[in-house]
C-alpha cells in the first residue's frame, strides 16, 4: 500500500495535525491504519501515537505524552531516513528533542510540534 498524503483520510489527518487538532488527526489516520499491512501499519501506528501524545500534552498529562512519544520513537527506529513520503529522520530528531525537554522540566517545552512532512 502506498501512503497517499494528498487526499483522503491521511490528508485530512495531516491537516488536522498541522492545525494542532491532534485527536482528530488520530481519528483520521486510524481509519487508514485499520486497513494497512506492514510496514505501513506500524509506521502509521507511530504517527497516531505522536498525535495522541500531543493530545495528552494539551490535557496536562506530560507523563502520557512522554510514554507515547517513547513508544512511537521505538516504532520509527527501523524505518529509513524517508518512508511513505515522510521525513522520518527529522521526525525522530524532533521527538528526541521533545523527550529531552520533557524530561528536563515540568512546563511544556517551547518547541514546535514534530513536523510530519
């Protein structure tokens, strides 16, 4: 299966993610995830977990945010630098920066949300 980010549920979820509507992004992507096979299934699961992590952050749950980001990062570790038209290495780097910042302090970091591009 080729991941098509230009239309359908993936595109709608990406737009929601970029607008900070993390729960809605999760919902759109889950529709595609349910129908996927590997390796796309695990990849989308990681993206869904990233969206869920920032939904938890907005609900003042930094522990949930850290947990979901760690799991998502583990899922992304086996993917190449780019996969499914997404810059995976840049996404991993951003997640690592978020985890480091979350581990250092109690306040939400002043970092941009990890870009999915």
